[in-house]
C-alpha cells in the first residue's frame, strides 16, 4: 500500500506504541512433561564461598519453584561439614592470600555431609538428585570433606552443577576425568591444575558433558542454571523465569570474552 495512505494513521502511533507492551505481556508457559523432574536439590557450602555462585542459581531455582509450584514439587538442602553458619568471608591461605576484614554474609546449613552420607544420599523428602557446588576463595583450601562428599554422591545424582572454581572440587573428586568442563578464567592456571585428566574448555561460558554441568566464573553460574533449566524443564520455562527477574540470558555457551581477557588457554 502506498505510504501516503498510512499518513492519516500517524497521530495514532503513540497510542499504538503504548499498547504494544501490554499486548506483548508473556503468559506463563506450561511444563508439559513432568515425568522426570527432580524433586530434591542440594547446595554444598564451605567457608569463603562466593555469594553469587550460591545465590545466583538459588534465586533462579526459587523462581522456578514459585512459578511452577502447581506443576512440580522442589526441596532444597544446604549441606556443609557442620551445622554452624558458613561465611563468605575469605580466610587467607597460601594460594589466595586476600582478606578484607569481616565483610561477608553467613548461610545456615540444613544438613551435614556425614548425615546425608549416613542416609545413603537422602534427606527427609527423598534422595538428592541435583547437587550444586559453588566456587570461591575457600575452594583453594584442601577441601577434603567436600571432595569425599562429591565422590560418594555423584553416582547417586541425576545432575551435578558447578559454578566457578567449584569445578576444582569435582575435578579433585575425579568425576571430571575424561570429560569436558570449564571453570573460572581468572583462576584458570591453578583451577585446571587440579584436574590433569580433565578436558578443560577455555573458551566457554558453561559446558555440559552428560550430567556434568560446569560454568565459568561467578556470574556464569546463572547462565548455566538457565541453560540447565532449559534442558530439564524446557526453554520456554527458562526464558519465562529469566524475563521475570529482568535478566538477559546468555544463550551461546561458546561465547566467552573472559577467556581472552584473562588469558585462559
Ligand atoms: C518425558 O521426558 C522423558 C525424559 O526426558 C522422556 O523419556 C519421555 O519420552 C518424555 N515423554 C513425553 C510424552 O514427551
Ligand atoms: C496454583 O493453582 C491454584 C488453584 O488453581 C491457583 O489459584 C494458583 O494461582 C496457582 N499458582 C500458580 C503459581 O500457578
Ligand atoms: C599472607 O601475606 C602476608 C603478608 O605478605 C604474610 O605475612 C602471611 O604469612 C601470608 N599468609 C599466608 C597464610 O600465607
Ligand atoms: C543407596 O542408594 C543407592 C542409590 O542411590 C541404592 O542403589 C542402594 O541400594 C542404596 N543402599 C542402601 C543400603 O539402601
Ligand atoms: C557462538 O559463539 C561462538 C564464539 O563467538 C561463535 O563462533 C558461534 O558461531 C556462536 N554460535 C551461534 C549459534 O551463534
């Protein structure tokens, strides 16, 4: 149609533009296949974890659980070596000698490693199916208990997700041997040295190899979580949760400017 015919509509343009966001409001997509959705999630925490490694993924899962409470039932356990509050405050150690006083936050565990292992990987609501392992300055300590826990739990899990240097705990447990994985780019040299038999992928926001999902540093844990939700619950649900928290997802796992910035190769 000739553009001259559209001219009389021009005064209506602001109105049309103001209507379009209302018309475009997304409706919540259904999760249709609920046969194999996980019920029991667990977050492993230790002294000097990175806050966003833990609360980025958890906030996304909180959203999933809230929006889909009529579709699926989800439980989260927070597991550590004791039931004492676990702080993000870095303790200086030989590998990461940084301290900044007492600035940090504490999280309360719900279970100890020993309790969960004594119950053969179960909590009151059933077997733990998804375990998330964060990174942080504390990952540079020996972390014997966390490594033993991951080693014992992995065969029972449906999925394990690690964020940042959390991958070093998986690597030291031996579960990444012969598999593709990624980790924090700034800490690349040290982090990859913990798993000489791992096929480390330097340029990756996250990597999936079977049920092993590993992310790059800190904020990448959120993109990993959305990608994992997309895989398990469907992309539509993952997008809906991201839009609800006004988060712009990173869809391409191989797009990773931070590898070059930090010289990871
Ligand atoms: C539901 O998902 C499971 C596991 O991914 C799959 O085996 C099954 O075929 C799916 N069922 C339908 C109806 O899509
Ligand atoms: C769950 O179902 C109830 C009853 O149908 C409804 O009132 C409620 O809004 C639903 N909640 C969600 C999060 O969809
Ligand atoms: C950390 O660095 C300070 C100052 O260089 C040093 O005195 C201290 O021994 C170091 N601590 C550890 C645990 O390596
Ligand atoms: C422990 O759990 C595994 C599955 O995670 C199961 O195969 C095994 O039978 C359980 N062992 C006992 C003693 O309940
Ligand atoms: C993903 O990013 C990589 C690296 O930038 C690029 O080579 C590739 O073409 C991208 N893939 C898609 C589907 O856009």
